[in-house]
C-alpha cells in the first residue's frame, strides 16, 4: 500500500509526496542511485570555507525546486482552469526534480576542470579550435536518457515522457508556460536557491518577498512577434502591479548574491586550486605517470580524468574528492602534493583584484591591457604553471529582449496598473533597466614572490 512520504526542509518546512500514482512515481525517482548521489554533492561547493553554514546539498535543493515548481503549477491550474494541460505539467514537475542530476563534485569548479582537461588533450593531439565542453545540463540529459536508474524510472512512464523531460532541460528557451516554471529568469530553480543559499550562508543579501510575489502571480497572454509584427500569443506567468517592488528586489537580490557569495574571492580561489589539481592529474596520466598521483587504480577521480565517461562521472562526488585529496597530498609529484595540501588546510592563493585597482582611472581598456601584458609574461616563462591563476567571473543581472520576442517566456512580466497588458520588467523599472553586466578580474597568487611580480607589472603599466 502506498503511503504519504514527508521531507522536513529548513526552507519550506514539510514537503509531501502523497499516495497518488504520480507522487509515488516521483518518490521512486528520489530513491534512485543517481538522485541519492546528490546527498554527497554540496550545493555551494567551497562556499563553506567562507560561510560555515553552507553545507546544504544539491539533494535538498532539488527537493526544494520541485516543491516550488509544484506551487507554481498549482497556481497555473487555478488561474487557467480547463485550459490546464496535466501531461505537460507532469513533465515539468519531473524535470524540476531531476534538473541537477548532472552536477559534478564542487559543481562549477569540476566543470572548469573538464574544460581545462579537454583543452590540454586537444593541444596534445594537435587539434585546432576550442574543445567542446560538456556542461552539467548535458550530463543531466545523458543520465536521463542513459542506462541509469533515473532513466529507467522515467522510461516507466513511456519513452516519450523520458525524452520530453530531457528536451525541456537542455532547451535554450522555454516553449510554454510549463517549461518556463523550470527554466526562465523567474523559475523554480532560482526561486529556491536564492532563498536557500541566503538562509544557509547567513548572508543578508538576496532578500525578497516570496510570499507576496506568489500572492500576486497571474497568468497573462504574451504576444510573440518578429520585426514588431505579432504572429501569435502565449500564456505566461505575470506579476500583478502590486508586486512591482518585490520583483525589483528579486532581480537585485539575485545579482547581489552572486558577488557576495558565489563569486567570493576565497571560494573562487579554492575552485581554481581544485581545477589545477585535476588538470595536474590529467597531465601526469597523459605522460604515463599515473602512479605519481598516489591514487589507486579504480579511484573515481583517476578514472574520470582518464575516460571522462558517464559511469566514472557518477562515481565522483565531494566525499570522493576530499578523500582523494588526502591521498594526493602524499604524492611524489611536488605540484600535485602542494595543491592538495593547500585545499586540505585552507591555505588558499591570495586574490589581487585587478578590476578594482584600475577602476575610476579613466582607461576603459586598462584591464584588457593588463591581461595582454600578463599573457606575454606567462609566455616568456616569467611564471610557472601554478604560480598564479586568473579569474574573470561575470553576471548579467537581467537579460533584456524586445517586447514580444520569440523567447518572451524567459522574461519577467509585470501587469500595468490598469490591467491593459503585461510589460517586460526592464521596461517598467528604472532600477532594473539601469543594471549592467558586471565583471570582476582577479589574479590569485601563490606567495609573496608571485604577488611582487603582479604588482611590478601593474607599476610598469602605470609608468
């Protein structure tokens, strides 16, 4: 006999899976090996080195995204009545639950490491052009469509259902209101992680009134147009005009959270070191020196670096990385040993914020000039391969698109006070319209010697 299952969540309180057939199907998805793996992948990776409370997992986040998506889908059903399409809603809800299956350990740091490994491998083979990077969305699709427990569970509802979930998650833009619940600028993923990450880090940035936003959500008809000529309309979630300030707070809160938490210099330094560790393992393996890593044959990190296949990817998690670092700290390779020890003892590279240094000096191209000079210095052998790391994270606070554009479902819409039509938030809000993409350019230095070299390069530019 099926029974109601409950999860106690620090953000949403009780999240229930009822006795209905679809809810039981979702609970079976949670019980799969690939889903349970996310208990061992932290949501914010190395952020706990800065915010000790940030130990929450992608498992908890995934459950929270589903819960938020269900709230939005229920609202859509209430608003549109007989027009509601339960089959599409079920695809969206399943997608919301499994959307993060493809994240590797330490998430974006692992993704960056894969990029470096692919680049090095292409260079060794003499290939031209940048190698293709498989991002976590594509790994997610491989898991959904592959010979996995998640794939089997989804396939139990039909191959068409399984493929529809995959297509929704890898699509560039949402195709309908149900897909927009899962992937847009106002989706269940963002609505969960902004609030969850703020709660767990203790950061005061990122606050917005979710309850008021939910109370003022409506379904509105959005025109689709090409060259300002409307060819169709589509239903979309829109905010009532009373939620105007809450919508601004949401956009600003997400933007601020990136620079306060996700792009924190210590977090990014740790990510750069981990990428360098994995890259060094790749170099040693390519040179036939895998035993120098000190990792045993069959270690998931070693097999993934060598094969980069789905099976080894799924065996890697944060626990595996930390355990492997302890082993690699004893490596006979000096570079690998030092980098591993640094992560284990939090001896991070120090950040020099180049963009801050040149800000307000009247030279808009100063950072680009510095990067060019640093590239020359590296090519001349002034720095060894792990003496410094460069980093340039950026964030676009709001993606603007023309009114009625084909990807209109990706935008945040807000109703006019007279109820005549919804507008793009950036067309109504002076605050959102004024926001511009922001980039940070930092150089992380290993020691005082490396710091002196960077400072000397800055002085020579200024002279």
